[in-house]
């Protein structure tokens, strides 16, 4: 289902292999990509890959699944091409998705 660009969040920073800092017009929050398992040895490569795929300013759709320690757990989808970032990382061989059911 398409989301209006004005309702989208914007990537401010990639903080780790599955951790983003995103914002909208008036707030910023940490977001962990849900259902994503990155091995420790793959973390640097996964982080760099994610920085390439989600440069600062990329608009994303967040589908919340919960929160943990003040971090929103969400499915993250690029608004421009509809790419699910957990699925894309798995296809790139950088992560596993232990839960693949839709939200």
C-alpha cells in the first residue's frame, strides 16, 4: 500500500547493521529493523551496505512491531522503490530474517 511522501520518515543516520536514526518534521528516534539477525563478523559490511542503500535523507515507511529500551522495532521500507530493507539485507547475504511473516 503506497504511503504519501509527506507522511514518510527520513533517514538521518545509519548507526549500525540494523539500527537507524530517523526523523520526521519535529522529532528524531532510533529505529531497529525488525526481524533481522546480523552475525558479529558481518556487522561492518552490513553497516556499510545499509549506508549505501539508505543515505541521509532517504524517505522510508516504518511499520512498527514494538519497542525495546526506547528503540522502535519496525519493518523499514524505502519509499522510492518499495524495498523491504530486512529482505534486501538477507538477499545480499548480510543477514538472516528469523521471522518472515507479514506484520
